[in-house]
């Protein structure tokens, strides 16, 4: 039997949540792989990202076809437009976890097998937890159509930014000689990728807020 | 009254006998803009636009309450000259309804009713009206053939030209493209857009996308219970109505969740 327009909208909604769940897993795995220097897990992240990319393309195609067939308006139009952008943020997050996995790969090389300072490990754990929480909130706001939760995301991202600055300071002040350069740069890059994953959650929150309220000003305000 | 308000509707209601069809409609219709009236079938959209040229007067048991002013003059006042009013307000219907006469006679019929014109003046009116209706190039060599030989889209543009020939200021359109193919529909929509430079246009349409494409303002009428009259639920800029309507009932209707 032919699916109705609203059934197709629900299907897209479910697809976004499934894609989000894959990205959540990738973010979790990337912090674990980084902290444990787990190259097997890093390879899994790189492989699993293909599924995220497949979701990106299939959801985008569904959005285009649905808009062409039904010319939606109002909340349905805002939903499809927002989903088309949200999946790009999720796809970008997937790419960033792949970047972290590649850092883990590089760190596994003999010359870069160094121990991380305990303080930096603590900060990376904290940052990873916050980034995971931000993504979970962004997806929850999307799932439950929760504008209040979506609007809180920007504020929680400030803490992530602050931790990243602290990691940078600690890394570059603890660097001892030229040998450390590659190691320090890789850890700095990994923390930067995590911070950008947090930014993407904020972007998703803004899109959810626009889809729910129709208010474009959310893209101009400092959230 | 603001200079750009052409029509002012205040506490308007409409009855067929004892049955109230429309209730308490208040809205300002802006000059040189296209205002779309949308709503489910049977909610009184056509009845509403027929109010502006008092076509509903032809129904013996009908009654109007409230006030409708055009250029500041209440059109339901006792001494209103309805013939003059209908000269000022032309109407285009769902199905093209050319007279079974030549293209030329269709255009000159209205002007001849209102005044005596020279042959030269009438020829000028025919050419001017057909040009404004974007039909001149297609019919200039067959002005004296039957209008019934034209295609549906051409006939509808001829009907629009007929309205333009009598120097109307307001054009009422009751689903003007609903019986036309997509190309003819596009021509009519393009024409409507051009005409707004010189006319105030009110269009009833069932086609949400058409309302979104052609109009600048949109009014949503709705009968919420079968024994109640329709009311104006929302009236706002078309962009607002179709991207972020202010009323949940409007959103439910335009997104197909009811109606």
C-alpha cells in the first residue's frame, strides 16, 4: 500500500535518529580509542563511518523526493529543510570521529608511543563526556521536539571550549624538545576534533529550534 | 484610513436565510497586492469574494451584516450604484466563460454597456486589454473569429482581458486556473503577478502552492463545526502563513492534517 506523506515524514524522522545513534556510538568509540590507544577500535570507527555516509545520502534523497512530490509547507517544510542540514552536521561529526581514529593510528607508531599526562587524560575524559552529553541532548531535542532543551545546547558548549583551551595550554607547556612535537600536535588535533563535534551538536540544536519555532533569529543570537 | 488599504472589511457576516455562513470577518485588503483566500471546501470562500462586487445580492434570501468599504465608501449603503461598483470590480471564474461571440465582441461588450465609443477607441481598448492580458500576439490576426475556438487557457486570459477593458480597479478571481493545464496555469499566474502593478487582486484557490506562489497576503477561513459559520482564522503575509503560521488550525490545514 502507498505510504502517506506523514508516514514518509515519520520514516525520515526514524532514519535521522538511527543515523544519530550511529554517530553517538562513533563519538563514544573515538574517545575510548584515543584514551586507550585502541587501534582496533579506531579501525572499526573508520569502517562504520561508511554507514553514516550511507544514511546521509539516503535521507537527503528521501527529503528531495518528498519535497518534489508533495511541496510541503509550514512545519513540514521546516522539518525537511532542517533534516537536510542536520544530517550534514551528523555526517561531519562522523568524519571528525574518523579524524580522531586516524590520530589513534598515528599514535600507535613506535616513535609516538608516549604516555599522556594524567591531567590531560582527565581533561580529555571530561571533554569527551560533555561532547557525548551535548550530542545526546541534541538528538533528544530532535526526537522529542523539545525547543527548551535545544536552546540549552549553546551554553553547555562553552565548557567544552574552555576545556579545549586548558588542554592546549597544558600540552604546549609540557612539550619537551622536538621529539614531542608530533605527539603533542596529534593530541591537540584530537581535542580540537572533539571540540568541533561539540560545535556540530550546537548547530543541530539551532536547526531543531528553527524547525520547531520557525524563528530564524536563532542563527544570529549567541546561544 | 491608510493610503494603501483598498478594501476594509469590518465585522462582516453573511446569511443565507436564517443560516449564518460567514461570521465576524475583519480584515484590510491592500492596494496593488494579491490576497489569497484559502480554506476547506464549503467554508464560504467564494461567497466571501462575491461580497465585494455584491454578486450575492442576486440570492433573494441573502443578508449581509457588518461593513465593507472600498476606497472608504461602504458598498452596502442604500444608494450604492451596483452597476458602477461592478464596473470597478471585475470577476474571473473557475471555468472560462467567454460569450459565444467574436474575440473582439467579447472585449468590447463591457465598454459598450457603459458608454458610446468610436470604432477607433474600441479598437484601442481591444488591443490594450489583450496586451495587458498577454493574449494579443496569439489572437491579433483572428479578432473576428469566435472566442469559443480558443484554448481553455486563452479563453481564461480573454476573460481577464474583458475585465481589464472596463477600467476595473479590483479583480476577483475564483479559482481561475483550476480547470487549466500546467502551462496555461503558469501563464495565468504570470499574468496575475503583472496585473498587481495596476490592480488589487483577490484570489480564491484550493491549490496551496498556487496561493504561496502568487499572493502577498493570505487569509484562511474555516468552519470549525458543521452548524457554525466560517470565521477568519488567520490573515497574514503569505510567506509567514506558509512557513510559520501563527495558528495551529492554519498549520493543520495547509500541511494536510485536516480539511
